[in-house]
């Protein structure tokens, strides 16, 4: 079990939210180099990661809903 000080140190990392969003976007795409992964693990703030993951999932689901509504509305799926 990790200690609370480890969590505080991880939350104090200096990674930017934009950098975290970029890492989450690459993870949704499924492609990431090993060196970039190691860099992300050492720099990403876990709080930013949770927020970016939730935003990424919401954008993904929203895009799918809009796409399905567009296809059904266009009559292609009839």
C-alpha cells in the first residue's frame, strides 16, 4: 500500500494539463513510444490525468452520439 506522502509527491508533479491531454489523446489512439511513456509517467499529475481521462471519454461518447444521430437522420441507415 502506498503512503500518503507518495500521493502528495505525485500530485505535486509539474506536468501541464495540456501535456496530460496530449498523453490521454495518444492513449485513446493506442499508439505511444516507450520513451514518451516513461516521460509521461514521471511528469503527469494524477489529478490532471483523471480529469483529462473523463474529458476525453466525454468527447469520445459525444462524438459517437452526434455521428449516430447524423447517420440515422440522413436516411443512410434506413
